[in-house]
C-alpha cells in the first residue's frame, strides 16, 4: 500500500472497531484459467444451467431461480451482465485499487493489501436495473434463456460477499468534507463507471474479493468488485480499479445514455438516478413452463428489498384473496428471503401471485400501482411496442390452466 506518510499504527487504531468477521484469510488466489474451468462445471460435472444471451455490446447470464433451494445462489449460477463482448484478463498480482481526488492521502492498494485489512462477510442480493422489465417478457427462448422465471426475473442473485468495508478505505484516505460523491471505475474494456454517494459507501458498501467462500469469479469481477447492498447492480462496479472522490454527481456514460428513461408525463425528461429497490418477490416454483399437479403442492419463491429485511410475504391463488406465507430463516437485510406456501389444487384455473412487505412498511406494488408511479397509462401495456420501464418491482402473476400448465399472465 502506498500513502503519503500514512502511519500503519494509526490506521489500525482507527479501524480496529470496524473489523468484522475475518473470513477472507482462507481464500486462496486462483488464476484466470482456474476461474474459467470452474465456470464450466460443478462438483457433479454437470454443465451450468444458466440461460444466456450474447450481443456485441452485452453478455447476459440468467439465474435459474426455479432450480435451487435456500437463499444463496450457487456461484456458478449467479447472474451476469457484462457491458462488453469479452471478459478482461486481470492479473491478481498486478491489479491495484487507487483512491484519489478530494482526499487527504491518495492511496493505492494491491489485492494482497486488501486481504490484510479488516474484513466482513455479509449476505446480499444483486439485481440488474432491467430485471423483470416488460420487454423481457417477450424475448425468451427456452433453448438458450431458460423458462420465464429465469429470463424474466433471473437477473438477480444472492451471495455471501467477503471483503473490506469501504468505510475503512475511505477513512484511511481521509475524505474531505466536500467529497460527497464517488466515481467508481472498472478495469474492463469499456472502463465501466458509475457514481455513488459517499454516504452510502460509508454506510454498508464492500470492496469484495470473495464470493460464497471462494475468490470472486471472473464474470463477477475478479479479482475485486464493489458491492452496494440493496441498490441497482450497476452501482456495484466489477473489476474495480479507481475510486475518485468528487464534490457532485457525475453522469457517466451508462447512467446518462443507457440507464436513464425518458418520461412522457414529464415532457420527455429522464429520471437520472434510481437507487434502492423496493420490496419485491416472485414465485419460482411452480411458475410458467412448469406444471401444477392435482392435490397438494408446495409453492415457493424468493422475496427481497433494498430497504432492509422482508417481514411478510402474502400469496393469492385467485387474484383476490391474500394469505400469509411462511418465511424461512435466516432472514438477512438486503438479501433474498425464501418463502413457502401450502396449496391444495383442485384442477380449476388459478392465479398465483406473491407480494412482499419490508421492515420499512413498504408493500410490493401491483402493475397498476407501478404504472401510475412511472407515469405510464395502464392501457399502454397492451400495445405491441410496450413502453420502456426499468427498476420494476411489480407483482408477477402466473396463470394455472385446467390441464396443469402454467403461463405468464403479466401483460395478458
């Protein structure tokens, strides 16, 4: 670590109180070849079951939410949204993280430096801002993208992240009072950048080098990435290499050109920043593409909120009457929560919907409520060219037909 006459004794004294579980000590460094090999198999030598979509400027992997239990997404199944057509080759031994700008002491850390600092391990979800958006409902190809719950809602996953709290790094750098925002830059080909309020960084963000007890995988930002709990995943910059402390929000390219949405009800103006996700849930099994069997069925799914912990999930099987589901422990803040619901199906048409409530008292909205919030007339969803809408957390309805088949009833 390089600094301007930084006292290591002073540093350790200031940050000792911030030390969490030292879970990073047992993480062994792995080369890129090992990372790639691990991505292609699991302990049973089965191929990954992630859905995939590739474009010249994007690579996307969708998590098969219906194919695993609990709340921790197996690392090999974690969703991935890459804003280039290839992964960067980064040497862990040479990669560095620089902090500069409005600070008292510009710093540069190697990955080895970071692993020597106080660490924490916390369970948090990540979710793409475009997850569940209306356009995805009509794009799915089961041969490459999986079933609807996978390609519609599968750009969210939940892992145990291990790394250094950003508060530790920023405190050592000595952020000036005018340094209210950060510009975080990745080391991939597009130098993906995103701004972040300094207050959020200090509150609960992590510079992570571990995922589910292993080094972060290549597609997840090896060797280090930012984890911004509860907020849209673009804030969680992968391959993190630079943190510039500034005095105002910057409109990085993806924020200004790709992640903003023009609002017709606001005269074509865009909402520039979306931060924390509201309470959200989805029934993962049974869901569209699967079948309901007559008699007893256990309905299960995932709920999460960027505002805190999930406190309640309700289920309706007729689209009208709601009953409370069971929440499985553990329930972490800003993380996926597993719910189950006992259901006796009599062979008649049914409508399966879940809605969640978080510890802030926020309730997951319906399509009508979300449309009003986004300034989109409800009738516009029936048009062939649906309005563009991101940062969505509306309730997802699955229709159960008399033959037991299940279909997506979101815009029906």
